[in-house]
C-alpha cells in the first residue's frame, strides 16, 4: 500500500507514550500534534484540521469515549477517522468504541508496525472518500452544464422550426392554389415530421429543466374526468391506427385535483401513446380511481395493454433517459426513450410515483399515483 501521510493528532495522558509515538510518526513523514487530555484535544480539533486522531481510552477527567462522542457530533467517520488505543483483552472497550464511531483500534503496548498499517489504511479510505465526493460534485456540475446547453440549444432550434411548421400549415390550408396532390403530400410530410421533431425538442428542454432544478410546477384545480377526456381524444388516433380497443373506467367519485394540469396531461399522454405504439390489434385499458396512501388522498391512473411486454432486464432500464427496451424495439417502433423518463420525473415533482409490471408477449401495466393536493415547491 502506498504511504499516505497527513496531519495526525495524538491524544494520551501518558507523556512517554505520546512522545515516543510522535517521534516515530514524524520519522515516517507525518505531521503530528499532541494533546495530554480530552479537552485539549477537542480545542485543537476545533481550531485546525486533522486527517486522523489516535485516541487513548483511559484518561482522567474526560475519557476517550466521551472525546469520541464529541468528535462524532461534528465529524463523520470518513471526514475525521479515529483510532482508539486500549489495553489488551479489553473486548468490551473495543465494542463500545466501535459502536460510538471509532474507525479502528490498536492495543497497548502499541505495536508500531501494526499501528502504522492501520493509520495508512484509514487515511487511504479517507482520501478515496474525498476523491469520490469531488468526482460527484464535478459530475453534478457537468450535468448542470449539459442541461443548460440543451436548454439553450432547444430554444434556438424551436424558433426556426415553429416557422417551418407554421408556413407549411398555411400552404396546406390554401388548397385552392397551384399545389397538386404530390405537393400536398410533401407538405403534409414536412408538417408531420416537423411536429415530431418539435415534440422531441420540447422533451429535451423539459428534461434539461428537470435535471438542472429549473422545472416549475404551476398548480391549479381541475376536474380529473375532463382531463381524462382530453387525453383520450388526443391518444385515440394512435390507438386506432394499430387497430386497438380502448376501455375506459373512471370512478364516479374521482373528483378534482390541485396539481399542474399540463404535467398530468403529459404523464397520461405518454402512457397511452406508449401503450398504443407497442400494442397491435390488442386491448388498452385506462382505470382511474381514488386511492389513499399512508393517510394521503390521491388518484391512481392505471394503463394496461396487451402489447409486446418487457423482460425484467428491460424494465430495469425503462426510465433511463434516451433508452428504450432494446435496440430492436427502437428500430421497429421509433422514439427516443425520453417519454417515460419525463413521466417519472413529473410524477416525482408532483409528489407521486410510477410503477410498472410487465411480461414479454403478454403486455404491461403502468400505475401512476398522484396526490390530490400536489406538493408545493420549496
């Protein structure tokens, strides 16, 4: 193991013990400080940083256990490792020390090579944890930077794309002009593909907002049945295109919700659209009912289909961004895999959750639960 030197604090009421240990550690390249009692040790820890503490248990006035408890009130095991020094065969002391937050122990009289190995191990663990935390911070900042870039890029793309779609639709409405059937077909294709691309850009923009913490929730009171009717009307063309049957079961007492109605619509649109896309000549069922969870009143939306279904492995990566069940699914059915990622993110934003059960060849069941009173943003 590579030697990892650092600043050590030696706490022992026996002058001979602490001076000998200090001398030997100094020779190994460590920077050391000494404290002859617990209160002095705590004062030093409060005033300056240390990488590790070597702490004797048996001390007058304030023993090592009390000092350890005080250290752990402000420093975690990885932030400031503590190695306790105890007499041989004092297993009760060792158990107590470990339960209070000691990282390791050495027995007296101290075997220096053993103590040195344990010091090096704890310091290596501390450095590894620090590196992990630094990498986590760096990754989070990189993700925020990516999200900001995607948001900016999406805004820049939407403006010209909206113009293309708008002018195409104007030409399509002017069917009395000089356009023949072939021209109209091309324009319809431009409009359809442009709209599909715009939806993708909107999904990317929404995802970047969620990941960067800039997605806002605008709650309002709305009737659940009204939203269900709108969503079903929007999703029905895709469901009918694949010759599917849609069954709708909405409980009479489903009532109203106070939530972001746009996000609720998008959640349900994503689920019904996916069911319609991956089911052919089958049955899709939407069940809506009140459901209380842990004392919280909510609404559960269940979407069941008899489509292609998924394996356990496919379900595990279902909500990852830009991921579909597998490559063959993406080639055959298209899509980016963003819809379900956003669905789960929106459920979380609204204080709810989403679950899925699926079996290959038999279909899938998605269940979304949302509180009737959406949580407010902090």
